[in-house]
C-alpha cells in the first residue's frame, strides 16, 4: 500500500464523503452539498471504491450497517442565527479590547519591566557589595517601615501624634488642642438646643415623679445614641415629700381669709404650694402671727429689742435677703416659733408685675449637710443603711413651713399693727388675728431618684476625670432653673462624641457627664453620688463644671477656683460674640466690669458644686449669664415666659456658653499637665489671708468688752510664702516641659512622661490634704478646711471672701477665738506639709 492510497483511504473514512471520480484526479471539485449515501447508484458506490491499487479490485464490497440517530428537536434556524450573532459580537469585542487596551498597555509595560530588571540587577549588585544580602535587606525593610509610620503619624488628616507608646524611648502624644477646639462651633446646633429646652419645659418634673423619670430616660437614650459607650442609670434612694391639697390649708381663724395654695389656676399636684423636705403638722396649728421681714438674725434682734415676743408665734418671712431659706428655719427654731410661712415676692414677667407666684424652696439644712436629710454625712445608696428619725437628724427642719404668694402675704401683712416697721409694713406686736393652718404633705422616706452618668474614657490617665454636672429636677417646669443647664449638657455630649468620630480622638483623661436628680431636695442626687465614691473622687477628680440657671440675663458671671482662672480667661478670648476684633467673651466682661476680669470664688448658693467642694475638695467653676430676676422653683419659670421675656430668643448666649465650656473642658482633659495655675493660686491665698484678718477684726470690733481677743496669723502667712516657693518650682518645670515638647515636635521621652504623671498625681493629692480627718465633725457634710461655705455665710456675696477658710470663719462668727486660733495654726501646718509633698517626685 502506497502512502498516497493510504492517505486517500483515511480521508474517505474520516469524512464519509464519496466522490463521483477517482481520488487520484486532483482536478475534481467537491459539490457544495454532497449527496447522502443512499442517493448514490450502485455504480457510483462501486466507482467510489476504485483506486490505483489493482490488487484490491477483486475484493468484495463490504457491507455497511446503518444506525438510526435521533436528532434533538429544536428550532435550528433561529437558534443558529442567535449564536452566530453572539459569536460575531464576542469576536469583535475581543478584537477591539486586544487592539485598544492589551497591546497599548503591553507597549507601556514592556519598557518599564526591562527598566525594573535592570535596576533590580544593579540593586542586587549593591547589596552584595554591602555584605550579607539577607541581613542588609532586613535592615532596609525595618528602615522603610519606620519611615512609613513616621510619615503617617506626622501627616495624617487629624494632625496628631499617636497617643500610645511609639517606641522604647518615647511615649505618647498630644493632640492638636487648638484644631479640636476650633471644630467645636461646627457641631453646635442652636435649633436643637431650643427644641430640647421646649421639650424639657413641656412637663413638670418634680424629683421622683413620672416626668422626672421620663426626662432621665431621655437623657440616657441621648447619651447612648450619640456614642457614649459607658452610660450608667443610677437609682438611689432618698427622702422626698409631695404636696397634698386635701388636708393642707392656711387661713385666718375667723374665716375672713384663706390663702390660695396653687399657681396658674391649676390644682394639680405639681402646681401646689409646698417646701421640699418640710415638716408636716400632726394637728391643725393656731396662733398669732408676726412679720419678721427676711428672717435674718438682725431682724430678730430688732424685734427682741423692741419687746416683741416670738415664742409660740407663727411668723411670716419674705424669701430673699442674704440668708438661705433653710438657715431662716434654723434661726426661727432657735427663737421657739411655732411655724413659718414664706412670702414669695412679686416678679416682673412678660411686661407686668405678677403677684400670685409661689416659690417652692428647699428647707433641708444644706449648710449642715447636703444630701438625703435622713442620712446626713453618709451614703443612702445601700438599702440597709441606717436612717435617722426626723428629730435626730441635724438637717431636718423642726417646725412646719409653707410658702404663699405675695398677694396673699400682703393681705395678711396689712392686718398687722404695732411692733416695728419693715419695708413699709408693721411687724405686729404678737396680738394680731390668729392663723389656722395645717400641712399634710405626702412623705416618702425612701423614694427612688435617678442620676444618669455617661463618660468618655481617657486614653492616658483614664482613672482621672473632669466632671460636668447639671441639675435635672425642678419643682415644676424649671425652664431657666434646671433646663438651660441640661440643654447645655446634652449639646456638650454631642460635641465631644462628634470630635471622637471625626478625629478618632479620645482625651488624655476621662470626661464624665452627669444629670443630677433631687437638686431641689437638699442636693440629694449629687451628694449621695459623691458620698458613695468619695475616696475615689478625692484621688481622681480634678475639675467640676456646674451647669444650672445657665442663661438668665445678659451679665456674664464667673465663679471659679483660683487654680482655673488662667484657663478660663484664655478660652474666653476665643469665643466670639460678634464679628469685631474685640467682640469676644473676654472683652464683654471687661465692658461689664470697668475693664476688669472678675472671677469670684464665692460658691455659696444651694447648687451641686457644694458637695464637690466641701466633701472632696474638687476645684469647681460656674459660668453663666445672669441679671434677670426669674421666679425660680415656680411654675411661672416656663418656656412661654422664657420666650415672652426674650431671655435668649436666638439661643446665642446658650451657644456662646456651650462653646466656652467645651473649650475649657477639652483643654482641661487633653493637656498633658492638669492645667492648674499654682502661681495664681498661691497669690490668691495671700489675698484670702488678708480678707480673713479683715473679717476677724470686724468681729472683734463688735465685742463690747475691755480686753478684746487677739488672733495671730504669722504662721499662716509663713506657710503661704513656703507654698509660693513650691509653686514657683512647679511652674518652672512646666515651662521647661512645654518648651521641650514644642522643640521635639511632640515626642516625649518616657522619663518626662513619668515625671508629668507624678506631677498630676501630686496635684490631686494636694487637694485632698485639706480635708479634715475628724470623725465626729459638727457639720458632717463639710470636710474642706481650705475652701467651703461657713454656716453663716450670706447667700449673696458681699465684701468678704466667704468661701475661704470656712472652719476659721465659723469659729470667729461664734466669737470662739480660742478654737479659731487652733484652726489657724492647724491650717498653717497642713499647708506647709502639702507644699513639701506636692513637690516630692519620688
């Protein structure tokens, strides 16, 4: 068999194509559509098997078995057309993709790749010249990674240096506080603040009521929804009482007059007259009544000197003056009166004088001990804690009290005759018509109150914290009294959580936001919260910011511990009140105070800063707008009157205070060193010591005796001088530290970090040095010997700095000069010891 015949036979078998002529004829053209096998004649089939090999001619024609193949049923024509079009399109697309993308990219990459190969060869040669390639490559890798980390930390979007350890020889970092502070205004929403103010003013929220709980739950939800991860809903127990009209009345015995003991023509519980923490009457009380003006010590002296006997009398006393209302009750008890009726003054509201306002003021003796009146000096949080009986507690009033309006009070005053004159009214001589009165408030010795606490955890010294607190409760709507502060608290929460999200920031030290309950019940919410953790707060709390009656006028007012004066003044310059160069809060205060920045240290009102200062000596501040005399603790303190009196129609003052307070809190929490100014503090102590001498001399001069006592202040003056030297040492170190951090681009060696932390620890330890260690202290709620409220301090500041050296001033006010001298000497020793330990960095 030749190769040609073999090939021809293969072709015939493969294609099953039979031709009309011999396969040897190369000129034969195959038909386009070859016939089927059955269509061929036998001759054709015989001819088809002929070939050039004659030896095969005699072989018989082989038989072929036919198989039936079942073809699939489908519309062949339409499907084949669709497939053809798809195939054509895909081929065209592939051709275009190859021409327009693959080939141009290849032409670009090929030279780059050749260059890469060339430089790789040169790189390998260089590595070989340096030494072991494995070692050299690892060193180069480490260098590259370090450079990358440095670049990221230096040029990242938030312009910060990492706050965690960045190496063996350096630690942590400091955020760009100015950049963070300048972002604050972007997050302030005056519309949201006004909506919050209106919402919180839409319902009365007396401590422990449904309205109070509703707002507490709202604040808790707001904290969580804004990103505070640590939120606590603290349920405490405290004494509360609520008014009841069924058995409460005040009238003349002859029934010619009866007081209207509710406001706004509404006899619902929230609108009734009562004093929080007041004593009830067991039976109706009857007796002659006497007018004692403001119920101050000098008023009693005038009556006594004019022969007016107050024993077993019902006395009428005006709200106001310089003495706290609870102290007025205490003074009345000393004069053996039977009951006390407070007369609320008139208020100018919405363009007219209103004489039917009734203020419901606390009569728990805050100046003896803030907090639950049945657990003075210890926490009531434990359900099994000892609770005193009413007569055993030093903070409970021992005579019944109730407030009335000016309209009803004036009616009673006009019926008096005899005695002495007080502001155009007669005091009465004790022989007036008789009053018939009964007070039956509903008492709850252990009622639930709720503090809501949220925190931003610190990254460096997270155990230390700044506390921002606002009173939530009110005796009615509380628009100015409590709600303006709560609105600011919520806005500050939103600001700080927004800063966290935008800059991936967390403060150096923690920030706590607290909504305090039961402020109107002897500061029970804040005092009980502190008493339950006072040892912790003494070691870790370093600033308290109080938010209450935040906006009530146009006059900027600042109370601040001397440690914080520089911090506040610096931030005031950055808060604009207009578009001018000098239009900021700093220059606003200069204009209002004859070119002086006035920051007082007179924390003497019944506010939540009292337990922070007096129980744990945490430096406090209070910044607000005042000037409008508003009806605090009355249902007339509502949103409609806030709007009608145009207190802050555009919420601009709210926005300014929120910005200022946020800037202060941010710098206090983020600064590497706690921003206490010891230089200012030490020199203010000098001023306080001179003021103490002045007060002591004024009391001594009042003594009607030949041999007058002499107090010696030399030891205290020397101690203050020693402290000034110690403070200068710290201020010098702080300047050197700041200069080093600036020059090093923010990098801080570990040794500097350790020293800085030690200084911060010493600052807090310095504060705790002045807390008395006396177990049986007469005023159990007052432990601070350096700052605090003397029992007799006027509620409105006068010529003396009452918030300094409270123990000494108390003894002087009682003419106990021997104990006053002991306290002076003890304070001098404490200050000397604190100066030494404060600068000890071991």
